[in-house]
C-alpha cells in the first residue's frame, strides 16, 4: 500500500525541500542579495545611499501637505470638530476629511466594499474621465487595492491557468511580473527592449529562442512597431504549445525610463485586438515625466479614440445586471498607485485597477476573490482620494499643493539629467536618458578580467560589480540580471531619487569607484 507523498522531513512539514516548487523558484531581485547586503552594512553602521528601490520618502522626499492633513484627520476624527483644528489644518482639508469620514461609515478603521469605498471609486472614475477626455469610467469596474502590485497579481491569477499559459513581459522588466507569473505557475514570454534604439521594442534577435514572442520597432518612426514581425513570432509561440493570453507594458518604463508614444499604444491595442490578448497597462509612473516630446497618454484614452471595434465591449446597467455583451473590444486592465508620482506614498499601500471590456461575469469572479481579503486598507483609500481629487483652483490648499508638486517634478527632472550625464561621462558606460519613471539603467562594458573574477567568485558579472560598488562606496543598486538583459550585456538599475545634494555625492562616488574598478581589471 502506498504511503502517499512525503509530508515531512527532519521533523518539519515546512522543510525547505518540501515547499511549493513555484515558491522556491520565485526570484525578486529588487530585494535580493544586494538589498540584504546593504541592510547588513547599514546595521553595522555604514552610511548607505539607497538607490535600489523606488522609495521616495526614504530618500528625503516630503509628503504632500494636503494628503497628510486629510489622512491625519481621518485617522483621528475627534480632531475634526476640535476648536484648535482650524489653526493647524487647512479648511478644505478639514472639509475633505469630514466628507470621507462620513462616506466610510465608521471611518478608516471600518471594513469597506471589497472593491474599495464607493465614494473613492467614484472619485477615481472622475479622475480617469477628466484625464482622458473620452467619456465616463465605470466605478463598478474599478477595484481599489493595497498598492498596484496586489492588483497586478489579482489579474494575473485570473489569466493564468497552468504552465502553458503565457504572459508577454518586456525585458528588461520589473520583477513583480516574473516573480508573480512563476508563483502562479504560468510562463513568462519575454519580449526584448532594444537599448540601441532608445529601448524600442525590437525582438528580431529573439526569433530563434523557442517560445519567445518578438516584435520590432522602427527607430526612424518614433518606435513604431513592425506588426508583421510580432504576428509571426506569436504564431511560432503558439505552435510551440503556448497560449499567449496577456501582454504587460510599463509606461513610463521600469527600469528603462522610456515613454511610449500615442502611435506605440495604437499598435499595441490593434495587436491585442487581432490576437485576442489581454493588455495589462502598468501606468503607475504617469506623473513622472521629465521631457516634453512624449507626454503621458493612457492606453484607455488611445483605445477609446480608436473607436470600434477596439473600444466596444461590455455594457452594464449595474454590477450584477448585464445590458449587453459584445465579443469585440480590447480587454484592458490599467493600474495606478499612490506610491509613485510626487506623492511617493509607498508605505500607505493604495492602488487601483480599472477594467475595460472585461466580461461582467469575470468582474464578479474577481470581486469574489477580493472578498476573501474583506477590503483594502482605509488609509490607502484616503490617499487615493487625495491623489485623484487634489485641491481645486481657488481652494485654500491649492497654491501650496501646486507648488509642492511642481517643485518636486522640476527637481526630479534635474536629477534625471544629473544621473544620465554622470553615467555617460564614464569610460565603458552608456545610459539612455530617463524620460520618465524613477530609474536609470546604464550599460556597463565590463573588462574580461572582471568577468573572470566574477566567475571565480561564483557571481554574475553585474552582481560582482554591484557588490563591489556597495562595499566600497555604500551605493546600493540592483544588477541588470535581476530585470533581464540581452545576452552578453551588463547593466545596473539605480533610482534618481536621492535629493540633489546627495545625487552630486552619488555621481562623484560612482565615478571614483568605476575608474578604480577599470584600472584594476583592464
């Protein structure tokens, strides 16, 4: 008689050898080996310049005053009618906090709808409508979440059924996607971003790589995609037995910092429609734009302006009542967060996903899954309210709020230039300009002796370089291998978030280290 699967080892059910295999295979480089080493050095008393993660407040960014005043009052509602409150808090912050406290029916400590508070979802819908100018958004198709990452995982969990289901993900990519797809048992289908074409999406080099799904962009046409190449590659992937069900794009890009043009988005939407693929639009950096040539444009806006058949789809009378279901329309999932932009409220964990052209019964299934967690956190929802519904012109907080946002964006634009120029001034380093988001992703042309030394140390060459950089300068970065990179190239990712005075120190320390490194290994 069979004893069944092994349930314990060395007296432990949760023995490392007996864990979920997908869990053990999952990697998340942003908080991997380099992060742990930096923490070890910091706890030993070393000063660390933390550039490995997009965490603005940790690096000196100040919270937006209006947001924190509203949060403070919502968290301590007994202050709302305190006689001294008007001396500390702006009158419009008090009014907003009263409005939200009432809408939350018990305050931020009370459970809300599993999709998030109805009032805040209506504010998000209005924000989307005003941003895009192409008609109303449906609050019932907006789910508030504890940051954008849980929203991404929720949607991936609905798309992926087994290892034969693939998600197209840009390489270099933010490892949320590779980690989540691995953990959920699906297959990551990479498409390469071409560094030599300012991170244009050029997959010609990957057509020989099995189930990868390549496509090209034409540099002379402002990253316009060669759809014939894309379609041929998807056909090959499907011939290899993969069901390509989703396509992730990050706009502005992480870690590459590029901004997609209107025409890029049109091509992506047409491709998704033709191939019946769900678009996952990671738009969390939409406020972080550092150039004027390619302003942020949402995928939703482009899709709606393209009209039928791309923009048509499910129409609802209410959440549970279907008026009409069309088979046409691009299935689009769009993500946003309070963690980025000028607010940088990473620790408050507020985000959302907006669903366009998603079957209503699927929306109900996702609602059921969200119900397992009961509701998103209250403070994150308040922060989202402040993000999407900031002080209006003429209100008491408007000028201060406007000045705080503009000053931070102007500083980020200067820091983006400082970092890019600093990298490009170095021998054997090249870096495309950070058009948006919070990162630079320079390429390192490492000497053969350095590559050999890395091999002898049992490290990938870019990991070896980044560890040396950390140990000698206190600069904490992430190796490019944690994001994916073209074969034979080496990179690192750094944020542009240290304050300007600290950024000058960063550039100087990096330069001195790099020159010393080349002298040792060239």
